């Protein structure tokens, strides 16, 4: 029996990063031998065992045989004769196909993974095995964002062929969303989107976003000339590695797909067109409701952010109320979406506009604090006021009065 550390932990160690999860492969062992040593079997499709003390995962070396189109359609071969090289050869990218031998303190690299890590390249290990799991096309895009690597030309071409053969049509919504979610937790999510479009997979999983590259924009505000590039630049401009923010930025201008021809390229009123498209996308991807609801709110309200400095207290109060979704205030996330959107546009006086945006953020956060802090019981003569249908409006009027007083204190 021989144990090696494998996968992302080895890759991260070579990158100088602290690994999140450590996985191990066991060569030359049987399930019975693992159980005798105190390991607990947890794998259903193939033998995976938990270490009796560390609870880390140890998998028997295996080979996989594809039996159908679904991601679960595999037969696994695992016996004491499976070699470490055979196990590593079924992995996706060379950077993930390196093993570490603890006994000798050596890296075992059959496929040039360390060289690709030094050059920041994502390259498939074995084309025959790679195409057996179409999710690897999205994993390529995700690792490009997470690791800030570039995809090898031959791997891009292989992925294009997989897309062209319709192989991604068999992916479940849960697996697709899982890759999106992991990628959106990085600041380089734009690399995921750009590579997905280059390969052609964006047109398969998010055709609405892919179509934005054919939507014209006014070049005085968007010199790139189309909505798709604007969205990509907005994703680049975001300063937060927040999946919620990235998803909202990805969809914030999707309503422009429904702009009438007479309104092109100004896209007047595109915000109100976004809701049905976002619902359609989220239903297809089966996203959590909070992602859908925040994306809808940000898309419908992002143009109002620019007008906050001139807003009357009542309008500012009403906008601030929309920041709360399901008892959670998303003012910081909404502000980040709007600032990233602004940063990706052109302006004759960028410095002045930037100061205006910062003032807008300050005023909106102030309004949200007032709403959060002022309760109904704070209204003067609360006990004697009739609790009728006008009571909610009285609370709004009182909050607006307090907000106006606080706004006057701002420099």
C-alpha cells in the first residue's frame, strides 16, 4: 500500500498557497485493507475512505469507463494493480495531476504539470478522458478565474469541439450553477465569462448574456460599442469578490435585449425589461432566490443611483427601502454594483462624476440607517396615534423628516 497527496492541494502548495482541502490516493490496497486500518468507507460509486483521525478523504486508485451521456454514467475499475500514473491520467488538467510522495518528499509529475504551473497554463491531461465529462469545459473557465491562468490553445480547441458536438446539453442545472458560483467568488470572474464566450459555452448555458455582444451602445458612454463588453468591463471593475455582486453585474443590463429599435442605442427604460429575463435565467439555472431577487433589484434600480445626489428625501427613502430583501439590507452590494457599472463607462469629467458617486453612496447608506434605526414606536405620540391604514404612511413621513435633518448635516 502506498499513499500520495493529489489534486488541488498539491497544486496550491506549488503555487505557494495554503490548500483548502487535502485529498489522497491509495495505490495497491483493497477496501478490506482500508477498513482493517480504521478507515470509514463513505463513497457510493467508488471506494472513498475517511481517515480515522484527520477525517481527510482517501480514495483507492481507479480507472473510469464512460458508459453514457450523463455525468453519472461511469463504471469504475479499482484493484491493487491500478498504478498511480493510470489514476492521475484520468484527471482534468496537468496542474491537478501531480502527486506528492510524503515518504520521499518528492513530486511525481508524469504530464508536465509543474511546468504548466510555472507558466500559468491550463492544459488537459488526456483528450480521451477529458471529453468523458463535459463539465470540464466549465471547470476550465472556472480555474482560469480562480488561478488567473490562461488556457492552452489545444485545450480551447478541444472544448470548442465538445460544445459543437452538443455534449454540454447533458449537464444538470445544479452542476452548471456550481461552477458559476465558485467562479463568481473570485475577483477575476470576468475571465470565466470571457473564456466561456471564446469557447462557445456561454451561448449554451447563458445565451442571453452571449447575445449582449450584438447589442449596440452609445460610444460616448461605452466606447467598446456593445453591451457585452461593457458587462465584462463592469465585472473587471468590481472591487469585491462577492458572488452576489458578480451575478448582479452579469445580469444588470440584460434588459437591453428587449430595447425597441427606436430606442437604440440609448436603451431608455431598459431597467424595467430586466425582470422577466432574469427570472427566466434563474429558473433555468435553479439559482437561490436571494441571487435572483438581488439581481432583479439591482437591474431595475441601478440607473437611479446616479440621481441620488439630487434626490428629494422622500425619493431617497423609497429607494433605500428597496435595499432590504427578505429582512437583509443589501445596500453595500447594490452600491458596489453601481460603482462598478459607473467605473466601466466614459465621462467628460471622471473626477467630478466619481465624487458624485461617492456622495450618492454616502446618502444611500444614511437613508438605510435611518430606516433601520427609526421604529414605529419612535413616532411622537405613538401610543395615541390610530393604528389604521395611514399608520404606515405616518412612519414613512417621520423617517423622511429624520432623514432630511441628517442630510443637512452632511458637508
